[in-house]
C-alpha cells in the first residue's frame, strides 16, 4: 500500500512540475463556480435548485469570467429538456 501511495505522490509531483498552470486554472475555476453558486442561492433563496444549477453550469461554455452571465440566462431556460 505504501508503494502505491509513493507512486501516486511521484505522479502528482511531476504533474505539478511540468504543468503548474493546470492546477492553478482548476482552482480558479472551482472558486468561480462556488462564487456563482453562492450568488445564485442569494438571488433565488428557497427556489434554488442545486441539481438544476449543476446541469446549467455544464452547458456554459467559455472562460470563467463569462460564467456569471451564462448562469443568469438560466431564468429563461427550462431544465426539463436536460433531464
């Protein structure tokens, strides 16, 4: 078991050494989605549907800076088509 852990550690080490921007980009995206979710929850209150939010986020294409705008378009969509 220890050898597997060491192997995984080495793989992650080389991944971050060779592609440091990938980890940073991932984290920036994660933070952006969390902020958009928090804002949407404040706007909708009890009407907020986490599953619908996630389905809609998966349809949003483009940079994270456009995510908030894309999420606001959710009001005009019906999620029945995505189920």
